[in-house]
């Protein structure tokens, strides 16, 4: 394989990742993210968060907080385990595992592992002739910490390392997330996080983002809770967006979710997009969540999460 052929494959993968970031943030111009690396890291993860339009930075109350706002780790009362599967557009598959646990006066900690299979892509030589196929993939590990520093105020950070193989060439990077969470009253949370700040990948800067949001829980009855959440995300040289979501938990067993993301840029994507929906089943400590996210003519995403809380 020539150097030009390898570059063609690498560019194809970066374009695919850019398109996914574009769709996940509900549309934007491809050239706004094509020169940035790892835009998928700004999508967080987890079916519960995705079902609420990804407006999770101000919720941060379960294991998924490790991916959205590490400050929430300091407020989790019990250890949690979550396994997440995501079927992306274009045959891309993503698998994520998260474990979080409280550590008393030290706060709370979390670990995660992530694997992305980008499917099969064609490789070409410098003359544009197809020379074969290859299957790029990415593997990453992360660790996070959060703690309540003052009554009602928590802070946290996480570190992430990843390596990806693209047609026999490997690329690695290190990144970090910083988060803060303020709970001025029992049912109100306000969160702020800066994600994906780190080293370059093959000369491309990481696609970092500043995220802020708030959530409020209405205890309608003893067994019925309504959670409303909103957030905004700003990506330097990337895709800016507004997010809103809602979750209605009925009889502490069934959770119904809906969300919407509005991108603050023009888009050429047609079809149903921006809206997301999901549901969850809560069976004691076991939770099963599903989220459906349409990306218009790019396709759909189906995300399933299985979680368990080791305590009441």
C-alpha cells in the first residue's frame, strides 16, 4: 500500500467520523469538523442520555456521568455497572463498558472501555484505483474522579487514552474532561463540562466542546417523577447546538423519554432528524434502556444499555 493509498483511507475515516459528529449533533457543515479529530467523543454515550436529546451535562446522576460530566461521580450513592451497544449509520458499531463506585471521603471514581468498529472501507492508490479493503477500528480506556468540594458543589475530571488502526497505521491520543455540578436545591442541578481537551492526532486537533445545562425533577406523586433538562454545547471550529429532553418515570419501573437537538448551523441533511426517543425498564437494581435517534437521510442509530446498581 502506497502512502497516498493510506492517506486516502485515513481521510475516508475522518470524513465518516465527521459525518457522525454532524449527525449526532443534529446537522452542521462537514467542513466545520472535517479538520478536527475524534468528534465522536463529544457524543458522550448511553441510551438514557441519548433518549433525552443528549442534554445530560446537568443531569449527571448515573454511571453515564463519566462520559458527560465527571463531577457527577462524587454524588453517586452506590456502585454501578453499565454496558452499552450502539448501531450507528453506515454499519459502524460501538461498544462501551462503564463501572463507577463511591469511595467515601475521597469522592467517587469511574472506569470505562470503548471499542468502535468502522466497518469495511475501500483503499485506493495515488491514481484512484481500488487496491483492496480494510477494517479500521478504535479502542480506548478512561478513568474519572469526582467529589463534592462544598455543600451542593462538586467538581471532577477524567483522562482518556485511545488508539486507532487505519489500514495498518496506528494513531494514538490522550484527552481529558473537566466538570462542575451545582445543586442549589434538592431537585435542581446545574452542570458545566469541557470535554475532549488533549493531544493532536496525526496533525489534527481534537474536537473539544464546552457544555452547560440544567435539570429539574418534579416529584408528581410518590411513584411518578418528571425530569426536564436542557443544555447547550459550543465547539470551537465545530458544531454548536441546543438540546432539550424529558423523562417521565412511572411506578418507579417504566421510564419514557423524548429529546431534541437543534444545530445552530445550516444543513443539507433531509428527512427526520433532531428528534430522539427512548424508554427504560427498572427492575430493582437492573435497568434496561433503549434510544432511537434518526439522522435523516444518513440513517438511524439504535442504542441499548444494560445497567446494574449494587445497592438500594
